[in-house]
C-alpha cells in the first residue's frame, strides 16, 4: 500500500512506465501527464525495463547496510552503563 502522500500508486507507476517503454513517450511528457519529475519517470521506466510489472510495487526505504553502525561490543557497554 502506498503512503498517503505518494505521487504515484503502483498502478499509475505501471501506466507511466508503459507509456515511456512501450509507447515511446519521453520522460518529460509522461512526467508532465502524471505530475511528477522527469527523474521520477526515468526511475520507474528503468525499473519496468529491468523487472517488468512486478517492479512497480512499493519497497522498504530502510537501508540494507549501515557502514557506520555502532559495533555490538560498544552497544553492550552502553547498555551495561545504563
């Protein structure tokens, strides 16, 4: 489910991507029709090319890696001091 302020639902993303990929629209023209930026139109059309309709679903915004994450040893020390 899309969040309340999402510009595009998965169905609208699919339609936008199909206009660009399948029907030859420019990113700018498709973006204007759906009231999003050309960069957004490019992102969704690229994802459609790579993954097809399945790529239009919402994804988590949680980072997969956190390189500056506090080490487990330091976390245990902090918890112990509390």
